[in-house]
């Protein structure tokens, strides 16, 4: 007899003391770019306080008591009762019941009355024996429901679900069927799961690590958006997406491993290698990089120099390049005229101004001479 049987004597639903429950360290909220510092209760509570508005929930419960309407979903695992759904609520309850734990997590607690404390002592939990039993509810709630995860968390959750279903063989659900159960569009789920598989392969091969990215926030949308375009897919050797089938695990062939690493560095950079991403903002930079990858000469320059502006200039026709350079020069001269009172009147500055004058005169005379009437 397991220790938790006393709380579930009437079936799968029972009232359990929160301190008896454990956090799910594989919670989809804990994506590789967003992890608690360790697996202790204090670290998990501190993380949820930073990322999931835990303080607001604590204040609400302290004011009105715990409203025990929606059960936590729990599963027996290695002698513990793990909370699959409701980790944020569990964090609030454990904090209010254990001020020392809250203090360790750095969370200030409001005073609670004996009446409120009474509502925290036992809470409703629904026990499942297999994670499959809980997936439909959890998936809908956090994919399209009221407490949505970010795209990366959604992708990892759906990818793990699909992996488990694939392992069942012909009896397993397809991604299309998983999307229906989650209340999500199949095309959207296909895009993010496909990108998650590509990213996981890169990490498994040690080509890239999410935690090594340059920016604090992980812009997963850069990757799943890029992989919808032929230019990016060709660059990493991905065939055209077949949404009638499940996306493949490890879809990148060995001869494209270096290109995959390069693409991820362009998108996210590398702190350890001191490489900045070339995608500063998804719009317009992703479209500009797409344009470069579709141009053979520009792509070569991009690979050699890691310079989007330099590579992009090669995709512009000659007359367009000239017009752009002339407009840019005009804008710079307008700025220089506005700052003329701040100029250093030394020989070097005068030499630069003279060079500008001679080049401007050459451009003007050449353009005039090329006109049919010569005027």
C-alpha cells in the first residue's frame, strides 16, 4: 500500500496536504532557456515568482482563502506524488504554509488569518497512473486555454507527447490528432514541433546550446518562422514540409551540420564565442537574411563575414546600389551641416571636407555628361 492511498480511498480524487506533494521538475514551463537554479523547492518557487506572477496568486489566496474548485493533477513517481498540473498553485500554497521556505525563496508573505489557513491544509487532487490521462486537459489549458505557455514550452510539450505516441507504433496518435486534442491548429503545432526537433538535434550534437545565446530572452519564433521559408530550409537541407505526416526527429543530414550551427549563430549568437546574432529584430532582419540566402554571391559573403548589411548590398542591382549610396551620403551631409558649428577646424577635417567636395563634383559631372543632351 502506497502512502498516498489513504487520501484516495474513494477513487482518483482526494484531499491531500500540499506539503505532501512534489513539484514536477520536467514541467514544460522549465524550458532550457528558463530553468530554476536547482531542483529544490525554494529554487522552483523563486523561479515561478519571477516568471509566473506567483506573488499575485499568493496575495489573492491570503486575502480570500484557497478556492478549491479545480483539482491539481498528480501522478505517483518514484515514491513521490508529483504535480503534473498546478505547480504554480502548489508554490503559492507551500509558501503560505511554510514562511521559512518562502523566505529562502525571497518571497515576502502577507499575514493570513486562521480561517484562510484552514483552507490551505488539504486541497483536492486528481490522481492519474499514466501521464496520457492528463495530457488532453493540460495541453488544452496551456496551449489555447487561459494559462498559455510561450511557444517554446508549447513546442517541447507537444514534441514529448508526440515522441511517446510514436513509441506506441500504429496505435499512437499523430500530431494532427494531438493538435485536435490541444485545441490548436495543426499547421501551427507542426511548425513549432518541427523547429523544436531541429533545435534539439543541434543541442544533442553540441552544435549549439540555448543557454549560450546572447540575448536574455530566447526568441524561438526566429527559428520556427525561418524554417517555413524555402531559402532557410535549403540552407540546412530540409525538404519541403509534409504536413500530412509527423515531423521527423533528427531531420538534418550530417553534411548540413555546419550550416545548422551557422544558422543558429545568425539567429541567436554565442556568448562563449563572442558572436552577436545578425537577427536583431525578426522584422525586417529575418526577411533580409532570407534574401541573402537566396542569392549565391551574397550567401558566400555572409558565410565569410557574418555581416548582413555587406551581404545584403550584393543583392541590390547596380543602379539601386548607387541610388542608395547617394541618398545615404546626402543624409550624412545633412547631418554634418547641422553640426558644422561643432567642427574641429584642423587640417585633417579640412582634408576630409575637400575629399568630399572632389568626389561630389566627380559624381555630378559624370551624371551630367551621361545625359543625352549633355546638360
